[in-house]
C-alpha cells in the first residue's frame, strides 16, 4: 500500500482554529457539553442565563473578575452574547494570568530593586 503525503502550509490562523472547540453537537444536552469542556480544562464562556446553572468551584474553575464580561458564543445555549462570563481552569489561570495583588507585589519588589541599585 502506498501513501501520498501532501505538504500543507500552516498559518497562525489555522493553528489557532485547530485548538478551538468544535461546538456542541446537535441533540447534545448543554450540561453534558459544558461538563465535557470542563473535563478537557478548556475555557468556558456562559451567557447571563446559563451562568447560574454552572458551579465553577465544583469542577476547579474560577471566574475571570478583571474582565467581567466578554463577547462570545455561550457554551451552554450557543447564543452569541456581549455579556458572557469567562471561566478558566484554576491551575491554568495561575499560569497565564496574574491577579491585581500579584502585580502590585511585583511592582513593589521591582521598585525596591531600583532603589537598591539592582537595575
């Protein structure tokens, strides 16, 4: 059996598109889809109506508080809403985001270093 290999040019957009969730399949319940996203530790966006149905602490997620809303397609009801809430897996959150307190502490340490002549 012979195989034909086709070289494909990967662009930044195609790589990012490959990492997106495909969306909820037809006939699938919303709760099951959100649970599947939580099991995969992906970012979950929910509209105001679906936010109350999701318990982020139960599955190890935390709500993004610095940016309280985002324009996104709700993972629960598939409606594009300008006031969706974004939930990020806790371990991932600490790797990619910093809280205001952490940034203030970092600025204080940097200022002390400058005063001591380290920079």
